[in-house]
């Protein structure tokens, strides 16, 4: 039987496939170090789990408002206010993870053939989600000398009369870079002048390592950009709640209402129990989140040092998120295990097959010559994984 053209264009998420391969090897008894997963290795905080148990016992198990329980939307507004963003509950849609908020957002603003500017390296799902709504992703390769950040000049070159939106992801997956106020102001000027939307993926906004350069949301830079921005965020990364599937969007009320209508006819509300857990996380989970952040920082500092010490490899210090973007260009051209390493996918394959280390090649993020190491894993695995990567280079170069 035929599947639709659009479905045949959609690829499985490469990061999830690599992680699944690592988990399969582990299940077969292989000691794999999994640096590919984009999720905290911590358990969900106890009080959050208890709130969910209480919700079940209290029979909070029926449909909720499809845009999300009002108390949760209020708690989301409070948490956004704490970072300088004023929203009312009617501007919030609670979604099945921030991935779903992205799907709602593109469904609400894209007509077939409309273009969305996506700076590369990008989080891999952007492309597929835009394709799913018959949009056209226009990928702009950012430059290493611009620290992988898109500039207003590059945006200008990518712009056409079909451009409807651009995506900003700060802190960024896979690079860990963050946009400064000046850089965001330039992007905001561009978006306002062209009258296009900005999808601001802020899912890592709470994972920022320096108090001196805090996360800034482009939506906070004035009324004109505020009303054109759809902020996408969620609880997965901050509160170690990836499996609960709670995300949200914050936007102009008209766009929020369009997204809520779409959601009401597709998934309806997010699981009622997860919504109660989310309220508890937002209201009382910040101390645990701060502890996790400190631990991530400790791991970051360790892995940055270890990778920097390995000849032929280099990386920048990520300012946010939990990924290290490692330049492997100097490894290309050599033959390892009988295979010539031609690109980052070959490097990642050799690491997986011979050294049992799972990393994500930058090819998955629309960029050449890098691998992404997630340090959202235990210190034991980070120490051992760094040792294996060092051995890989020593053995073959
Ligand atoms: C940049 C980015 N955006 C969105 C998501 C989706 O997260 P979730 O749907 O769990 O909120 C991820 C997950 O890895 C991500 O890295």
C-alpha cells in the first residue's frame, strides 16, 4: 500500500536512532558509553513524582482544558515572568513536550510552500516538522568564526517573499552557544522589518552556566518582536522530566488560539497527571533543578578539559545546554578498522563499532566535521568515554 509523499520524506530522528542502537548493544551485554542521549540522567524529583501519585489517587484523570489546566498555565506564566517575559494564561498552550509545541506552531503559521529559515547546525527535528506541514526549510550554514550563530546579513541573503519565519535556538543544541542581546536585537530588527515570525526554542534556557551571560529571550526585546515571537519551552530538560511529555508555547493570543484549536483536534490535552506533576515542578522544583545544573557544570568542565587535551580534537566551551560540539575534521582521511573516515558519520560509526562509544555525527544537524557529545550522563561514563575517545585517536593517528 502507498504511504503519502510527505510521510516518505520524514526521517526517523537520528539522535533517537543512535541512542536506541546504544541501548540495544547495552541490553546485549556490551559496555557502551552513551554520549548520544539528549536527556538528563537524573530521576524526576521526588516531590514531582508524589504530586502525580496524589493526582491519580484524587482521580484527576479526566480530560482537562485542551490548551492546559489553568493552574498550570498560571504557573508557566509565573516562571516566564521570572525571566522577564510577561504572558497571560490565554497566551499559553500546554503541549506534549516542546517538540509538539513546535509542530503546533508551524501548523498554525505555515501554508504549503512557505519558507522557514533554519540556521545550521540545527536540532534535527526542525527540518522534519517543517516538512510535515508542507513548509520549506531554508537551511543557512552558520560559520565557525561567528561561533555558529546566524547574522542579520545571512538572514537577509536567505530571505525571499515566501519567508514566513525563522528559528532561533539559544542555548543551542548541538553547539551549546548562546546569542547575546546585541545579536538578538539585530535578528529582531530583521524579523520586524520583514514582518515574519520568530520561533524561539528556549528548551535549554534554564541550563546556562554563567550568571554573567544569562539567557535572553528575543521576545523580551520590545513589543514589535514580542508579538511576532512564539516561545517554545518545556519541562523535559530542566526538571529531568523527558518521559512526562510536558512542554508549552507562549505567543500572541491569536496565534495561541490557532494552536490550541489545532491541538484540540489532534492530541487534546496533555496527560492530566503529568500536568499536575508539572505544576509541582514549576512551583517547588527549582532547588533540585539548581543542583542538577551544578552537576552538569562540573561534568562540562571535566569533559571540555579531557577533549581539549586530546591531540587533533578541539571544542568550544558550551555556555548552555549539555552538549559538546567537537571538531573532528583532523581525523578525516585516515582509515580506521578498514574504513576510510570521510565524514562525521564515519567517525561516529567507528567510535560506536570499535570503541563502543555512541556520539551523534554533525551530519545529523546539517553540518560537516563535528560530533556531538552529550554530557547528560554519569561521571563514570564521562571519564570512561573520554578515555575511549583518547584511545581511538592514539590507536589510529
Ligand atoms: C533544541 C530542542 N528543542 C526541543 C526539544 C524537544 O524536547 P521535548 O519535546 O522533550 O520538550 C529538544 C530535545 O532534545 C531539543 O534539543
